């Protein structure tokens, strides 16, 4: 029996290592987004500073471990074997849940996830106990600390609203003071701002770090608490004077300094505060096991766990080992970068590709905001409006960004506000014992500052708001999913014992491997797209990229058109459903190319205006080709799905012949595109004319069949629609090749080997 629980403890520690890796992947967004978004330093330097903060913060985490032992349930009401089931269910669920959010690049709260996992698993084990005992469900409160769950939910709502509001107001005041050309105002306000910001960060370090450090004595913590105001006043005066000296004599950018210090402090707080979310449960399981083996005669099903209520000091060695694992994960986790990218993109000052679609709520909110803005502009004094407009004027800022080729998502002033405000809010909430999540605060502060800065303009507002709503919705989904999945795993392990535990572990491993491949595939696509975009500098670069896209599209159109018609002839609805998915993917790809048009043209040099014109024309035709395929495939699928009459033999024969001729046409077109031998286009145009003439003949035959009542309404409407869209498809295809020919002429490209077709299309 003892060996089974030893296996359980080993499994808990294996899960702890995995949880540290996936947990850092999600929580890294808290302390990396400001420094990465503003590009205050090279990426590796930012990671190094954050890694140092994580390592220091890991040793501060000892005082937070009680939450995993007694924060959500009453351990004295459970036996040793039941406690181990709860801990196993929690760790397996946590890995699956956090890895899912990381895979899709969505930030969530590891604190909320661990709280609700503990709650779900404890409820499951409690119900399992009561099922085999005379206790009724009304005594569930004896086992569960339900007040903690309610406090967490209220903390979510409060932190979302307060953080967004405070971030918006502070950024508005900061921008009024500094403007977007803040370098000119640094000598006047920079030192004062730096003093306030760094002092708030020091306060944050004292409150969040020192008070919970494993090496701090009670007297040291008491002295800090008693002298906090004096320490902060000295810090403010000292840092303000130091900042003025650095700005006046050494021309130091104080914002860069603030952002790097803030990154260190938030990383330290993350490790100090959130380390319990990853190793608190395994350490509680380890302590429980040590108590169990101390008395060999004790029965695990009768050993109560009231000892978990006692205060605990975690050995610094455990904390340091966890810190090292987190630092390694920070440097090598690709999923951490995906989550960070989501937040940075939502806060981006400039327009660009938007990850999230529009939504009804976002559109309604934007309309109301526009109306409200117009109302205030009408009632505000004109002079005040002009002053405010001048302070928020971005024309010089944009021009300088373009000249310097600055790719930062937002400036260093906003990055410093993000860290300054987040530090103050988290430190205040901690000192007042208010429940909140560092993820929620840092995310909503970043959203508030971006909103105040006008980053959510009419170009992007609906997409950004939808993104924020998606992330916030994900937070509530975290609580629900964490509770439900941990509940089910706890019931499963309670019922099945060791075999069920091993099965649950295998499920978790398979899930993580699966999500790894999903994320890797998407990351490769994104990296390929970014490399292509970076490569575009002149007309020839655009032509090369366009040629790859056209070849890929033409190949796809030919295959998909053939497949749709063949499915119609064979009445193969299942296969057509798969073809429809590929057509949707093609549509998405061409739409993405069209959406990236603005960025591509903006990167072109001044003497490539003609190139841009032909590029626009070619993309228009690509988009029309994908539309034609959709207009052909959708009616065919509806026809088969509704079990309408099949094609008659003469119709099937004509469609087969048409398939063969169009496939041959596309083969010749692809040869021209690969070799750039556009002088061979005339035979293709003649072939197209022949197919178009044949389409008219087939159409006339369909009319005769209708008159003789050999075919019904559904059949006739389907075939006539198919013929009309096939005609459009052929016309757009040849027009696209002609546009590409003119494109090649403007770039003096003749008879080359061509490019490999894009695998994306």
C-alpha cells in the first residue's frame, strides 16, 4: 500500500515539472508584454532580466504555500488517501487546461485555475465520501471553503473594471504631459515621473516580495511594514534626483530604465505569488506522504490530514529548483511567445493584421462610443479641444517611426505606465488582503492604456474589443472548466485507483503532445508569413511572392473544381464535405493576402508604384477565383444534402468532358506561370475561348432538356448555375494571368525557372 502512495508522490513531482513549464508559458505575458511591445532592449536581454526576477522571486514564495493546503477545502475533514486523489486530479487538470490556453495564445489566470481545480476535486471526493456514508449533501460545507471561490469571482470582476479604468486615466494624463514626442518633455517631467514609477515598483517589491520571502524573519517584515511610508519617501526623493542627473548630464532614456526595472519586479512577483500554483499541490502531497510513512501502522483511509492546517516554510532548495526550471522554460517556450504576442497585438498602436474577427457586441459598443465622443466634442470648449488634439497628435511620431523603420508595437512611455500602474494596483490589493489575479490586472491595464492612447481607432476597434472580450470570456471559462474537469478526474481516480491514475496521466500526455503539434504547425505558418513579409522591399520581391501565391491558387482551383464536379456525378456527399473545407481554407488564404495588401504596399519603395498597381489587380482576381469556387461548391453540396435528383447520363457525360478540358487548361497555365513564358499565353486564350463556346452549347442543351421536361427544377437550376460560375472562373483565371504578365513586364522578368508554389494555398 505504501508503494502505491510513493508512486503517487513521484507522479505529483513529474506533473509539477510539467506544470512549471506550461505555467510559465501562460504567465510570462504578465511581465514580458511591456518590454517586448516597446522593444526597450534585445529580446534575449529582456528574457535575461525577467529570468533573474523569476529566480529571485522563487525564493520569496514560501509564505504563499498554504493556499494549496487549506485555502479552498478543510483538510482535517479528509483522510490521507482522499487528499492524494484531490492533488492528483488537480495537477493533471492544471496541465491540460493551461496547455490548451497556451496553444491558442490566450492569457489566463493560473491562480483562478488552481483554486477552482482544488474546489472541483474536493467537491468530487466529498460527494464520493458522502455516497458511502450517512452524511447528506447539505453537509458539503463541512468539507469546502466556498467563501474562497466567491472571493475569487468577485476579484475577477473588480480587477477587470478597476485595472482598465485606472490604466486609461493614468495613460491619458501621462500622454497629456509628455505627448507622443516625449523626448522633448523628458527634461521637465522625466525625473519626477521616473521617481514616482520606480518608487511604486519598489513598494510593489516590498509588499509582494519581502513579506513572503522564505529567508525573511518576522522582525524584518514588521520593520518594513512599520516604516513603509518613510522608505517610500526616501526612495521617491532619491530616484527623482538620480533621474534628473541621468537625464540632464548623461541623456539617459528614463523610460527604458523604468520598463526594465518593472519587468524584473513583475517577474519576481509572478514567481513569488504564482509559484504556489505549480508546486504548492505536489509539495502538500509530499508533506502528507512524509506524515503517512512516519507511522508504519497507520491506515491511509483513517489518517486525517489536520496537519495541513499548520503554517509551513518551504525549503529554499525546492523553491530554487522550481525557479531554475521556470527560467529555462521562459527561454525555450514557444507557447509563451504566442501568449505574449496576443496581448502585444491587442495593444498595438498601428494597424495591421487582426487576429480576432468583428462581433455584434463590439460593433454596438464602438457605435455608442463614437456617438458619445461626438457629444463631448460638441459641448467642450474649442480651445480645450485644440490643446488636447495637439497633445495627442501622432503625425510626427508616425513619420519618425517610418524613417527609423521602428517596429515597436507601442512607445516606451506606455510601457512604463503599464508596469507602474500594474505594480501599484497589485501591491495595494495585496496590502489590503483583496483577492485578485496578476494576469487580470496586467492585461486590463495594458488594454486601458492602449485604449487611452487611441490604439483602438476606427480601423481596428471592433477587432480589438472582440479580442478583449474573448480573453475575458476565457477567464470565466477557466473557472468553469477547471472545476468540471478536476471534478471528473477526481471521481475517476477515486473509483479506479492506481490504474485510473495511470490512464489519466496517459490522457494528459497524449493531449499535450497533440497540442504541441497543433501549435508547432501554426507557428511555422506564422513564421513563414513573417519571413515573406520581411523579404518584401521592392517590386521584384512582390512579384516573386505573388507568383508563388498564384501558382498555388491555380493548382488548388484546378483540383478543387475537378473534385466538386466528380462528387456531383458520383453523389458523394461525404467527400464533397471534405472538399468544401479545403475551399473554405483557400478562401481564408486569399482573404488574408488581400488584408495584408496595405502593409505590403507600404513597404515598397517610391519607384515601385506601378508594381503596386498590378499587385492589387492580381490579388483581386485571386479573390474572385476563390469566390467562384465557393459559388460552385455550395449549391452542389445543398443539392446532395437535400437528396435531390442526380444528374442524368447526358449531363454527367458533359460535366466529365468539361472537367478534362478545364484541367488541361489549368495545366498549361501553370506551365506559363512557372517559366514566365507569357508569349505562350495566346494558345491558352484560344483554349479558353473554345471551352467558353462549349459552355454555351451545354447551356442550350439544358434549356432543351427543361422544355422536354427530362429534368426537374432543382437539377436544371443547379447545372445552369454551375455553368455560369464556371464561365466566370475561366474569365477571371485568364485575366489574372494577363495581369501577372503585365506585372512581370514592369519588373523586367522574362523566361525564368519560376518559383515553387506556396504550400499554404
